[in-house]
C-alpha cells in the first residue's frame, strides 16, 4: 500500500476541502436570499395585467423556486453531515475514501444545483423584465 494512502488525507487536501465546503455554504446562502427575493418579486402586482397566461407562468416559476429551495435545504443538510464526518478523526483508510467520494459527489451536486439556479434566474429575469408595468 502507498505511504500516502496510509497517512490519509493530507493537511493541504484537508485545507482545500474545508475551503471548498465554506464556498459551498456561502453559495447556498446567496441562493437562499435570491430565492426569497424572486418569490417576492413574482408575488407582487408590478406586471402588465393583460399578458396571456401571466398568472400560470408566475405560478410555474414560483413552483420551480420552491423546488429549488427544497433542493438547497437538502444540499445544506448534506454539506453539514459531510462537515461532521470530516471533522472526525480520519485515521481509517476507508473513512478517507468515503470523505473523498462524498466531497467529489457534493462538488458535482453543488455545481449542477448552481447551474439550474442560474438558468432559472435568467429565465425569470427574461420573462419578467419585459412585462413590468410602465411608470406613468
């Protein structure tokens, strides 16, 4: 067995993982605030009233935002569990492998989540930006 495998996760890698986890937490906090804002935006009466299917589209976006919020909560819980597992002494090779796999999977999940979030925001902004009431 390689010496590096016996030693477990290096200090440099631990630091990198912890930094990445912190960035994920910050990203999820920002997304949470964006979801709150967009939900309030969609619930206001600032849109031109005679837009075809306006109510249905706003309801659809509200549902997508709620689904995104639920996913954000689940990811937050996964990150918290990962942090707890990570904080425990990592002496066993099996735990090291689990931490690495979990870190990798969370990285993929967070990136996919952030991509969906960006796409939904863009879609909402493109739709709502064109139907705002004109000031008189």
